[in-house]
């Protein structure tokens, strides 16, 4: 009876994991497209500390750039370890604009990175995977999704996505020495993790298709 209970618990745990694992589409062959407005932080107002917070609150109240102000406030809150507040602000911003719009995509991309830096890899993937377009192939996707999938221990998928980066620009992505120039805004630890994906790709490059 005990062994059956243990088996049932394992099955339920696996089902829960499967339910929580964010579906990430298989990569396309090439990713040459620019994704304007997405591949960078949302910075409406420059500054720091309480003065920055107050200016962003005022910008929200004025309304003209309230979405950008809310998204930047969310990032500031998470950076200051006010995680739940930051998540709430991100959700407010996402719920206040049309899904798929340029500002919605920018907010989702930034939210994904803040979740990733919190170590919440599956939720980060949820944000990024929601940006995969039915048409087009943004160049930021292969390295970013490879990083997120590898960190979430979905290593085979990570290698597949990294292979898309190499297919697109083999001279650049085949050598991790290029990563600082290719990914200047990434933390060193993130570039080091992507180098792990590169090593796995080099050991067993997946065939296409």
C-alpha cells in the first residue's frame, strides 16, 4: 500500500510539473528579424532612488505614458526586493494594453527578464514564449530562449534553440568569445550559462529539420 501511495505521489508530481512547464514552440530555421522596442529595457525616466519612484508615480497619474511608467516602476520594485509589488505592477501594465501590441510585447519581454533574474525560470519562459510570433523570426529569441530553457533544465530544447542562432549567424554564435559583444546587456553569469548550452550544442549539434 505504501509503495502504491508513493507511486501515486510521484505521478501527481510529474503531472503538476507538466502542467506548469511552459510550452515553447520548436524553433524555425533562421532568425534574422529585428524586433524594435522589445529587445531593451523600458526607461521612461532616468534617475535612481526615491526621486525616480516619485517621478514615475507622477507620470502614471498624468496618463500619457502610464504604461511605460508602470513597467519601469515594476522593474524598480523588483530590483529593490519588493517582488510582489513589482509583479502586481507588471500585471497591471499588461492587463491595461492590447495583447500583441508593441508596448505589450516590450512589457512582457522585460517582465520575463526580471522573473529570470529572480530564478523563476518557468514563469520567465511563459513571458518570452508568448512573444513568439506566428509570422517573423526575431533575432533575440534563439539565445534568450536557449538560456531560459537551459536554466529550467529543459536542455534538449535549449540546444535546439541555440542551434537556430548558429544556423542564422554561424560566424558569430559558434564561438562563446563573441558573447560579450553579442550580448552586452547580459550578466556575465548568464553569458557563462549560455556557453554551457554552446558546449552541449558543439558536442551533439542537432540536425535540421
